């Protein structure tokens, strides 16, 4: 895998407790890893739900190989949150992992 294609620094987050303004733990998202990635939009769609228009984008995010990413995690890049639907590792070459993701699905 060419390092030049991994040109976006992303943050992978996992569910965990964060502190609120009073210092009390509340459910939230905590940083798990900050790998370099290649983000590629696969397709997008617009649809109507609950009397409003919504859009959803399907994205493939490629990172260097690792075996500790799960679908309970999410990816954040420049304020955009991507839900991980599938983790597709390159088991033969063990060079990369593709994350099948989506973002959107709500107004805005």
C-alpha cells in the first residue's frame, strides 16, 4: 500500500464515559485511535422520512491493517461522523482494512 494515498488524519472513537460539566461520568465517545486514512465516497441518496428530506452517503475508509476495529465504533473526520457498518480486513496481504461506513440520515 502506498503511504501517499492515506492522506486524511481521522479519529476512531469507541463508546465510553466522558465527564459532564459537573465532572460526573456520562455515556459518550472516547478516542480509540488516530490513523491516517483514504476516504472515498461510494454513493449517496436522498429520501423522505418523517415529512422531511434526508440524505445519506456511503463511504469506504481505508486504514493500515489492524485487528481491533469493530462495528460498535465510529470514525470522525473534520466534524463529520461516519457510522461503521462493516470491517473488511485484507487478511491475505495484511496491509489494510476497509471500513464500510455511512454518514447522514438526518436533516443537515
